[in-house]
C-alpha cells in the first residue's frame, strides 16, 4: 500500500460535492477528512492537522471566511494551505499576496474536481520547499 501524499480536509455543506471532491483527492493518493460545516471543520482540523484545508465560502452557521480565519489563528506557524471554494466568481484560480476572506487561494466552485486536486498538489509542493518562519 502506498503512503499518503498528505492529509486534506474538505469542508462543505453540500454532501454530493463533498463526496465527489473527496473521491478525487483519494484517487490522487491523499488521505481525506470531511466536515459538513465550519464548526465541524475546525474540530476536525484540530484533531487531524491536515496539510491543506479546502472550504466552501457559503455555508449555514459558521461560513468559510470565519472557518478559515479560525483555522489560520489556531494553526499558528504551522498553517496549512487554505483554499476557499466559491461560486462568487468564475474563471481561473486566484492567489492573493495576503489572505483575503481568510485564504490566500480562491478557486471557483465550478472548477473540475481533478483540476482542484492538481492545483492543491502544486500548492502543497510549493509549501514543502518554503522555509519555515522562525
């Protein structure tokens, strides 16, 4: 059995989308954890310390912005790659110099699941070569 390529936490209130994206990451060799809302997502983050967190922007209760900000605060210097999935814009994924709405990376929710996996793989590869701030 191959070793996991990393731990991914998917936070989305849509069970179908969550399952499709989880399957895509699992097929890519990742260990996948899921949460149905922001509160469950934060609790799961604390439990499993994922390498990447992918959160829907619009969710009932604690939305994606609050969820990402809380995860970032709790992570401290060991912050994972944090991605917001949003249907608020179309086009290609965007990276921001400083976090916007709790995440530096925004990906349109209309992006194909395999493409989301590829983008996250690239982001993880980049962070593995980034020096840790001390």
